[in-house]
C-alpha cells in the first residue's frame, strides 16, 4: 500500500453515517443489539473492532505502515500543498484500532477498503475529538517545514516514500554556505557566541552544559540548534577570513540555516522512547539516529575537576617518573593537564592560556618539557583541526584515516606566540584523556588492554577511598567458571560491576551501523552477559567463592536483590540511558546479527554467542516460559566519568546504593544520565527537611 493508492480508496469512500442517522440504525449497522440508552462509545468501539478484523494478519506491519503513510502525507501536504484531510484522520483511526503484538511479524493480509470505510464512519461520529495534528505529529511537521524552507531558499529536496533529504549537490552547497558564514564571522567569534547562548543551561555542580532535547509527551516541540555540529565547524574555521563580519545579522542567519539543515536530517527526538518496543530493524535505525543526534546536538564534556584524576587513573600502570622516548614523563604530563584548568578562570567559552603561565605554575618541570607537552601532546597542529570534516556522517575511511572529527582528541588550539586557546573548559577536559592515550599508544602496543585492566583498579580505588568495601576474583560453580571485576554489597543488594575498555569510535559516532553494533555489543552487551552469568550462578548455588590472588571470600546471596552495572571507560552519550538499555537488551534477546562484510563474521559470531548467553540467562532466571516484564530493569550502562559523579556524595556501601538508584525509577526522556541525575539532586535538595 502506497500513499497514492490509499488516497484513491479514501476518495472513493463515503461515510454511511450522517448527523441525521437514527441511533437504532447505528446499532443495527455495526451489529449491536439495541439497548434502552444509546451509547456512542459502543458504536465507535464496534467500528474499531471492524477495522481490526479487516486484517487477518500482519497487524504490526499495518501499524508501522500507517505511521509511514502519515509521515509521507504530512510531508507532501507541507512541501507540495497536497490536502491533509480526510486522509490523516482515517490513517490515525486505522493505526489506533489495529491491535498488534510483538510476536506478529507476518506480512499484511486484509481488506483496506473495509478498514477505510469503518474509519470513515468512525470519523463522522468523533471528528470533534481529533487531536491537533501539528502537536501530535510535531516531528513530521517540523521536518517538512524545514525542508520547505530550504526548497524556497533554492536548495533541492529529495522527497520519496519514507524518505526526505536535501539532494546531495544541494547539501554540499548548503553546508558550504554554512561554512562560509562561519569563516566570515570567524570561527572563534562563532564559538564565543555559541557558548554565550548555551550558558543558561550550564550546571555549575556538574561543570557541564545540559544540551537536552525539548521532549514532550504531548508534542508541539520545536527543532533544536545543532550546537555540537556548529562547534565542530567553528573550530574547523577557527581563524576565519579577515576582515570579520561578526554581526548579529550573520549570527541569526547562521543559526537559522544550520538549524533548518539539522531538522531535515531528522534525528532529533520530539517525544521520549519510553513506551513500546522495537524490532531489530527499527532498533538499528534508532541507534543510528541516536548516534547522529549526539554528534549534531551534543558535545563531549568532562568535569574539569575530574580531568587529571581520570587521566591518572587510566594510566596508573605506567611509572610516572619513567621518561618517554619524547623526553617527558607521565607525571609531568598529568601536572600540565591539571595546570590547564588551574591557570584559567572558571568561565564559559573560549579562554587563552600561555606557555609562560603554565611554566610559572610548574616550576619543577623544565620549560622545554612544558613547551613540548603543550605543543605536541595536547595541542592540535597549526594546519588546523577537523579539516576533512564536512557532513555529520563523515568518519575515517580506508582512504583517509584523518577524515571526520579529530577535534575531540586534543584540548588546545594554537594561537601563536606561545599562547593556546581552550575552546571551553568542559569540552577541553573531555579531550585530555584522549590526548594522553594517543600519545602513549606510540610507545606501548598493548596500551588499550592495559588501560582496560587499570580502569578496573582505578574504580576499585575510588570506591574504597569513599568507604565502599569491594570484593572481586575468580570462582568455579560446577564445570563453569567466571571472574567478577567488582562486587559491592549492602544488606539489601549485591551490585556486580563489569568494566569494558571498548570506546565509541568515530565511525560509530557518524552513524555506521556495523561499528555501532560492534561498539555497543563489546561494551554494553558483553559486560551485561558477564554480570548475568554471575547472577545466574549465584542464584543457583547460593554463594560464590571468590579467589583474588589467593585471598578468598565467600559471596552469599542471602535473599538479596542483584543489580548489574556495565561500565565503559569513557562516555557513550545517549546510549547510557536506562530506556535505551531496555530497548537494546530486550530487542537483541531474540535477534541474530549477520554482517554484510565477510571479514566481520568472526567478530559477529562472538556477539551472537553473547546474545545466546543472555537469552539462556533469562530462561534460567525466569523459569516457566511466561512473558517477563522488564527482565533487565536491574541493569545499568554507565561510564567512569558518570561513576565519579555518582560517587560525589558516597561515604559507604549503603550511600553508594542510594546514589546509584537515584535515577532507577526516574526519567526525563532526554536520554541524558547527567541531566536526569542533576534533576533528582535538585528535587531532593528542594524537599523540606522533614
């Protein structure tokens, strides 16, 4: 069924009901027995049942198809001035009436004519109750309006069933026009205006900007400004083209143009994905949209106060006094990282730091070494950053490993004369661990493996320092064995924490489906499979004998709850939302991944093996074959920076559990752990002392 065929059916269908229809005739028409009092609800329910009965099978696909046709209808209405009524109301009623199940994945078999007739009759009785379409379908309308604006501005739009975009040649010209505006204003000036604009959403306690989508269950939200994408283009044109024309007019023109383009890319959520489920194909689409949303609308951030501590923690296996082949030590590099934030004022946006200032703050380090660390380890080259970045989907390729965003990997931009620019303290802090990891990879081939092991030791140290006892070690249960990274216990709960070193790669950030599947599987799924094995064995055996290098500890269940926390070394953005974890875990439970590239077979075989392991765990933990509601509600996916935030107010194991579960039953729908956590903190702080 395509939109044109559907229009023809609707056009040829007339309602059998008008305002003069006798209620008794309505009962007879829908097959109901006459009753003493006419009830409109009984008639409308019968019409909905008739719509549902019109489809023998494939009802899940009917619902999806109706949604797709609604999207196409709105786009053609806004862009091509095609009529919206009565087709939209008919589609809405068919979609609402069809009762689908998660197991129903068969092809559509049914009578569309009968369904349209019943929906038309239903519309005749209830049209006054129809939801305002501009609110109910805000995303579709806003995307279409943005496309129309670009079309009117001279950019060609590609409009096809289930697809809308800017034509490739026009997209190239459009982004070129955006970059020309940035260059004309000067990238540094654009960055200053950018951070001034987002300062109102800066959270001083978490030292970060809450760049969250304007989510609403009722619809009616507006497109966001793609601050992340704008920042990446601003640093690309850092010096710009003099004489600058940094005017309010150019700024407003830039914001309108880049926001309109971002709206047509159509990855911004307008409503939370809290309810319902995804099939594997829709999940993959959702994952790609989520990655691109983070790339375009958010920016990597880290608390400046955590920058040196996180770098030290991840590289703690390296002797801080050992001189590298480049003549500096880890200890010196860490001191310079700390000085970047001690020597600069706590302001929002660009700030200059000089080599002389850092040298004065670090008199124990030779000036030559400070200069070397600033210039070669922590600063981008004079040739610039992001020079091969253009579209949000640009990522490294076999042809050029430099293509894509490289601004994320170093905190400083060169100014000349021994001065450097920190584009923003929170953004620069996020690049510090990346910069040191890149530097040490040149000296240590197995660095990533060593960092993964060190991350575990670092988190143990942070927990212990806050009075949280931890245990770990290998164990055997029958013929099976396992290894617990970290275990935290209270009288109420046992928390299994499993750490994975897999980072979110640039290809994944650019929306590559293969790389997203690999990155999420080798971090989230692998860690949860490991923690799930611990839970399964502990529940069966009642206790696990942990052996940590000869130190033995008996971990006993004692009727306690179990929580499972997967921890990545660095942030995964929106993917660390608990609602995403729910969709990811539940959808992949019945899925099998098959790569297009044969060279990926071995890697995906391992992923499928871990999925089977999780599936077996669910069967074991929830015996009886009944459908389980929320089987992964006790699961988490966090990062080390997020764990440091959780530990802010922790003083023992009980307070750790209290802090961890602050967002367990709470969501803003923004897919942002930091924002959710800050909201809970704020609400608790505002409660009366009682």
